[in-house]
């Protein structure tokens, strides 16, 4: 009799859970409706999407507080490729809009907890996760780039994979943290699950971590308690100072008079190229001349000169890092930029909740093709290994690892990195 009653109690509990929309062990409840502040504006499916995704949807968060952020006026930061189509033809979208990519198997994968991939700076979900070679050679950090990435790897191992696409490639991480929360809310509604795993690569670590830490704008929503695991991939958990430590070499890829076209901020406000001294406030790391086109980069800054020094071989190295007028350049220095809004210290103080098991992955190969690599200490070419593995403020560390053969841009597709991420997720 006791055995029979226990069986009926278990069956009754499962039935109640299903009626209430709560997933039973090993299963998924019925789909629900996303929050009322989220509007599905468009969906793109078979025959429209590329790079192996099954579907891409565009959502609008109607919460007051979002805005259209500043874009470099020469177009280098505009949306491009298929993203223009997905954003409804907008090259400079409103930051309350976002894309949600769904991988094959998003609704049939055998892994119980779905995964949301969060891409980094000057990137998109297509190149970052699905086709590292979309931008051609060098775009993946190596001479030859693969045509598939972490999305296909994880989906092929039973994970239900999604990715978020941001409106601004270098946008405010606090606004993008709200978008991460929005994407999670949609996934939960689609699948009837209670929690999602987050994988944040590079700058994407900042918005993912800000979400779970409830670091938000005054108008923003707090963490909803819906993340099981957080994996940071080459993330500047301890910040980075690369643009200021190697500013002279960095600037040549940015300053148009020097032939630069890269969508990245400069540590300088003025620079001499081919004998002409020119000001470009639109490329400044800090707000200048009515421009603030790179807030997300400023938010990742922290000083490492006390640990690894500064690249004293670079032209104007002292004034670049500490501020002032150099022989060829002028700028406010890294501390002024940090004071203008770095999020590194606030994130560490806010802390990752103990309920979110956190894993940190670093690259160990400073050999990114086409850039001046970070050489003052062990790094992945951009972020110091010590920063990527910095657990300050992380309550529950599930594991840390360094992929010695991967540089910063290879971490998203390197086979050893993918295997490690799969193990942590599983």
C-alpha cells in the first residue's frame, strides 16, 4: 500500500507541475508568452538565414530608457551583411532592438538547459559563433578561418543553442545586459524552462556578468534568477588596458589619415599622420566633442601598469597611458577614461550570485594575425590571462582553464576551447 500511495503521489506531482507550466525532471513544460514589454517584430527562417542557423527573430524592448547610441559618422560601426536585413534595413538600429538566433535542434536537443551565446565587441552572432570565416582571412585570428563554429559544435552534442545579436557593436554593456535578460526571457517562454546557461565571449562577458549581478541602469530590471551556469571566454574579468599600453600601434589601424578603418576606440584625441595633426573626437575612448561611440570599450578598462608596466618602446608611450601632449599625439590617459565609466570594479563589487556556477576560460597564445599583440605578460594577444581568470567577486567558481594554443579570436572556434565549454555545460 505504501508503495502504491507513493507512486500516485509522484504521478500527481508531475501532473500538477505540467499544468502549472513547471518542467518535470528531464522534461520541458509547454511554451509560454514572453513578457509584455517584448514585441516580436519579425522572423526569418529557411531560405533567408545563413551560416547554419535555423531561425533569426527581431524583438523590441519597449521599456523607456533604451536609446539609439552614437555611431562613428564614417559608417565603420554600422550593421552589415545579413544583420541589416534582420534589423529591418536599419544600419544604425535603436538599442532596444535585438536579434535572437536559434540553432538547429533548439527545440529538440537532449540537453535539458538551453545555452545563450553572447558575442563580443565589433562582432555579430554570425561570425562569432557560426561562421568564423564570414569576414574573410584574418577575421578569425588566424591565416585560415573555418566555416563553422561553437554553435554547430554544441548543437551537434545535443545542446539547445541560441545567440543574441546587439544593435550596437560597441554599445553600453548595461543596456546590453538588459538585452541579455530579454533574450533569456524569450528562450524561457519558448521552451518552458526556468534557467538558461550563458556563454559570454570577450566584451560579451561584461553584459552577461552585469545581468546576473543586477548591475543595471536606473530604469533597468534586476536579475531574474534564471541562469544556471555562466562561462566567460577570454573575458576581461579583471579589465584590460591594451589600447593605452600600445596606443601608437593601435592608432594606425583606426586613424583615417593613417589609413585606418577599424571600428575601435582610440586613446588619443589628436594625432599626427603624414605630417598633419588632426582631431577625431568621434573615435575617442571617452565622450568628446558631442560623440560617445564606444561606451562598451571604456567599461572594460582597468590599469595593469602596476603589474606588467607599460610598453616603453612605443612612441609617446608615457602621455598615451598617463595623459598629456606627446610628440605626435594627445589624450587624457587611461585613468580619465576609467573615471568616465569603467564597469570592472563595480562588477567585482556587485558579485556573481552563489547560485550561478561560473567557469572562466582563457587563451594562452598572443599571436592574433594582423594586430600588435599584447606582449607585457601572458595573454591571448589582447586580454591578459590573469584578467580572463580573475575570480574576484565570483561566489561559486566551477572551474578555470587556459587553452594554450588559442589566441583571443580563436577562442570561439578552437576545438580544445569548444570541448572545454561543452564539458562545463554538460
